[in-house]
């Protein structure tokens, strides 16, 4: 009975919307579910919703904030019953189960509007499944190589742009008694970041997604080439020793102390490096080098998103809210240093005067034509992500085990995916 009533209400709302003049005031209730439970993001979101509410006084807005981990276990239930009109989630593969189950609204109509089509182009691929768009992004942040500029200067090195330059630089760093890179692989995902970049640079974004989707064998020669490239760095001593015993935070001192020259990491590493005493004169950033000139550069830029559940009651107001969220002004405001401290997804936004945010914005807005990946443990199904990242960590410690590791990952692929 309940679902029938819901359908009638939606149909009625749609017919009323058609009859109303274009500039009709939004009305009814708009229910928003957020997983931004940490204090700063929560305050940022609530302030943004307040600004939207001021523009639409006829709308009754109810906001529910759910703890991020609890949200992950509850989302399927609330998308099915007692559904909100807008809900936060994540891009790419993390949307897939809900798109396939028919629980997210197709919002390709929004992406056809010039304001969104022109200004959110970098994230369109991450929001697209089956040729349609299923939500909008509200924040992302860059990954890349954070390095000790003072050490590069001392050794006469410049930022590399090719794999050959990368290897030459790394050899000079190793010869100076340092590691090229710090890393802590105790919690596995950091090795996933290295795999993302090496595989996307070797084989491209589309191949990387196909591998994450279980469509390509782990024993494919192209995957073996990714590992061969990785092995070049491992064999020359590019990484710190015993990295499997450190968390990512525990690996920071090697860079701070100058025992390692760089860190492949997300922009969230900048704050602790500054807090540890490195100045912006000592710290700099570059985009991970090109390896295969035939593939377009793609980046890891984990993207947080808003969606309209398919069972939502007030889709007209929900669409208006999504337009508001991605507008240039709102994007500038919610992502600034006092709020999320990340990057706006709208190319017309302004970015805080922070050299790393500025470099990241420039890179993602204009130099990631291949697209933005969401990070290995978001792009691959959980079980495959776990077993493959265990394999990446083992490979970094025992690179000669590559064939055995890839054979194991291939067995896992055949078990995990519904091929």
C-alpha cells in the first residue's frame, strides 16, 4: 500500500510541476541525508544547506547526519524504504551497486545543462555508468608526488615529467644515501596508490577501470608490464626499508628528516608535513610522470558526491539542490581552507591561496584528460581490493614473487566476479 501511495504522490507532484510556471517557488519537504559526520565537514554542509534554504523559503528542509561508517551499512536500506530526496555518497564503482539496483536517479539532464557540462568536465567520467550520469560531485582532492625541494636543489634535480627522468633522478637520490620515496604499507592502501599510478600511466584509465571491474586477467602481459615498471624502482632501492611495518603517518618522519626525498600521497599529507616543521620553501609537488606516451594522463582524485534516490519524493527540489551544490560560488566556499580544505570541482571556482591546492586545482582542471580514478580500494570490489593490495605489499617486499602473486590474483578474480 505504502509504495503505491508513494508512486501516486510522485506522479501528482510531476503533473503539478508541469502545470506550474517556470519560476515556480519550490515547496514541500526536502529530506537530505549526510555522511559528513566529522565536525568540520558537518558544519560546512549544514551552513551550505542553510544558504540554500534562504533562497527557497517555501521549502521545508530536514537534514539527517549519520556516522560515516554506519552510513555505509545503512544506505541500501534507506534507498529502498523511507527514502530521502538527496543523499551523499562516492563516485565511480562505489555508485555501481545502487545504479544497478535502480536505486539512484539518472541525472543526465543536469549534466546536459551548460553550467554543469562545461564546468564539471573533469569529473564527468567518474559520475558516468552505462553512458548516463547518476549524481554530482561536491569535493575532491589531488594525489601526486610531494617532495623535498631543498634535497632536489642540493642534488641538482628538476621535477621529472617522463619515466626516464624519474629513474635518473631516483638513482641520484639513492646514490646520495637516501630513499627516493617514503611509504608505509602496513594498512595496504598506500601500495594501492602506487599501483593506481603505475597501471594508469602504463595502460591508461580505461584499462585500469576494466581491471577493477574484473574484465582483464591479472596475468595479461599489460599488467605484467605495470609490475615490471614498478620492479625497476624497487630493485634500485627507491623505497624505504621495512615499509610494511609503518602506517602512512609513521612513514612521514623519513621525509621530514631527509632520509627520503618524496612521498606519493594525497593532499591530506601536507598539513602533517607542515606541522612537523617543513616550510613551503622545502616542500613542493609534481604530477606523477608519464610512462607510456600513448595514454592520456589520469589522476587519483577521490570524489565525494550527492545523489537523488530513485524513490525520492521531491525530485524537483532535489535537482535544484544539486545545481546549487556544484555552482562556482558554493564550490569555492565549501572547499576553502576554513571548511573542507579540498578542491572545488567547478572549473570556474576560486581556490584558497595555498600552493598545493592551487597546483592540484590546475592539474585536475586542465591536465588530467584521461579522467579521475577514485583510488584502488574504492574502484575495485572490497574483496578484490583486499587480496590485490595484500599482493602489492608482498610484491614491494619480494619483487621476484611477481608471477606467483599475479597467478594468485587471477584465481581471486575468477572467484570474486560473476564472470
